[in-house]
């Protein structure tokens, strides 16, 4: 768990110190007070751009000097990240006081989240669902982020060369395609491993009070037995015409089915889609706890507001069973009245206060 969190010039928080003393950390306050900003800060203790996917420069406080800092103590190790005002788009990471990479954060902390923007996950683009799948995979396979970054770098370089195929060096193209094959295999294997293990847990879950999903990976173009490097080499002219690589794990999609109804998640109601997401998140927390011996930190933004009292109480019970730290936001403290043991904080205009209600 995060035992201490400090923010400096992050979003609307000039400075903040949070000392959680319970598994549940509850942040309440008016809209725009800065509750989600705190969740975003925690999410920056994982590889990537956090729960909003924002540019680093946009995270710095508008009235500040241009940089920001986030630090957290986890099992006696201080994890820190931020940017300097002189380089607002260059992320810096320190682990135990030593400079490191953002990908290395996954070795110390598994973090997953659910935000209101994700309510449309099943209706939006495959890219959003793929990023969600990769966040779940990363918590189980900390090296997943590095493979993803190297795959993307090789693909971008290949796409640039394909911009003028007549002058492109075939040997360099082959080398990049070999890199995409190597890292793509690792990406696909990690995703497939997550899906199998997560479905094993989901299969044992009841259909109520939350909908029970099953998940699968869909490929835009099934690869079969042909190595990706060979397929990419064969499809250079097609990819050059399209201006992008049309084969590979960067085109995977996450398919989710409502088991009881035998229906794709995209065809379910908004409430059912929310319930499916919650079921996936809870099953994933149990899986990570089993595999890593360390439950993930869960960030749940406004998750309780649209649940009836029965489902809200059931959610709190299931969250407590994960054994992990749960950060939750809400506009009304009454939403969390069923939780007797919690760190309760009130957020007002970028200031955080300890609350007793």
C-alpha cells in the first residue's frame, strides 16, 4: 500500500500530503475541487501517462513554475516522478533516490483504475480497449510496458521508411520487422496469458449482483502460423499505400461478453456495461494478488454514485476482499457511510483536509 503521498504543483494542488491509515482512502468534495487530480497523481506511479492520458506539460499547476512532483512511499521504498520546468515533456523517475525508468515502476506497484470516461469503453475505438487490456496485463507482467514501448518504436520507424518505399533500405526494414516480431510475440503472449487466467477467475464468479463477463482477444487479421516479420515483409507495399502497419498486436481488440445474456458488451445497457467493468476489475485484483503476492492499488473515480444501495454495499464488500488499497472519489460523504474503517479526506479547491464524516 501507499503509506505516504506528496504532491507538488500537480494540477490544482500547490502541495498536498496524504497519509493513508486504512485500506480505503475516500476523497469527497465538490466537482472541480481536485479529487480526480489526486487519483491521477497516484496513477502516474505506473508506466504511461496516467488515467487521463494527458500530456505531461498539462499536469503542471497553471500558477506554478512549470514543473511538478509526485512521491509515494511503498513498502519502505520512495517512488518519485515528475517533470522539471525546463523540460516539461521529459518525465523523470526516481526509485529509492536513484534515477530510473517509468517502466521500472511496475516492479514496485500494480495500479488499475476505473473512471467515468471508461463507461463508453465498449462503444469507443479498439485503441481504448487495447490500452485497458494492457494496463491489466502490465499488473501481471511488469515487463509488458518495455516490450510495448520497443514494439511501438520499431513500428514508427518502419512506417517512416515506408513513406518512401523506393529509397528505403530493405535490410533496415527487415531489422525493424524482426524487432516488431520479437516484441510483438511477447506482447501477444502476455495478453493471452492474462485472458486465460482472468477467465478462469471470472468463470467462478456469480452472475449477480454484478454481471459476469468473459473476455477474449480479437485480431484484425488473424496471423496464423506465419511469423509477423515475414508477413510485414510481404505486405510492405500495402502498408506503404495505407501509411501504416496493418498487421500485428497493435491491432488487437478486447472482446467482452455478458455471459448470462450471451450478448456482446457493446449491445448491453449502460448499467450492465458498468457492472461488467467492475467484475473484470475485481477479478483482476484477485488474480494479481494471487500471482504477485501483492494486490493492486485500485483507483475508482465516482464509481459509487450510480449504484443502488444493494450493489454499492456489495461492491464495498468485494473491494475489501481484494486486500488492496482502494482510492475512491465522490461528491457526497454519505455514499461511503457503509464503510466503517477508512481514511476520509475532504478536497476543497486544491486543498486536502482530514475528515471525520
